[in-house]
C-alpha cells in the first residue's frame, strides 16, 4: 500500500472541495448583496450564477468520483496505463477547471443583475 500517494489524493480532493465551497459561498454572498431573494428574483442573475446557486452540491461529486477512481486505479487495477503522478496531475487539472468555472459564476453574480422590465 502506498500511503504517500493516498495522502496526495486526499490533499488534491480537499482542495477541489474547498474551491467548490468557496465558489458557492462567493456566488451566494454576491447574489444576497444584490438583493436576492428579497428584492430580486433568481431570474435576474446570469445563468451561470443561477446554476451554481441551485446545483452547487452536485459539484461535490467531482472530487468524490475522482478520489474513488484514482485510488482504485492505482491500487486494484494492474492493467492501468496511468501512473500515480498522472492521477495527481489530472486532479490538479480538475482544480483548474473548477476555479475557471467558479470565476465565471462569480463574475456572473458580481456584475449588475439583469434589469427586468418594470410593470405598472
């Protein structure tokens, strides 16, 4: 059993979860600051911000699935073409993709909400 590898998998997965959590919290904070849900409906925000606000917990499946797959592939799959460092590099690539997605959603929540027509 390779404990240093397991520690690196857990560390990368923890960073992935931290990025997801902080991205969700920043989107929620910016939407709340702009008046959601009291003054503005969720439709007033960008589609990315809406998606993150409503479905952020699904993103937590990414580190869970990656951790299970990477651990199984290195320990139980002798036919694997992936080295231990390849799994860690792929996990870091997932972190970069999550940071990019979070940045897009945060920007969508940060810029002024879409102005809806005033009835009346």
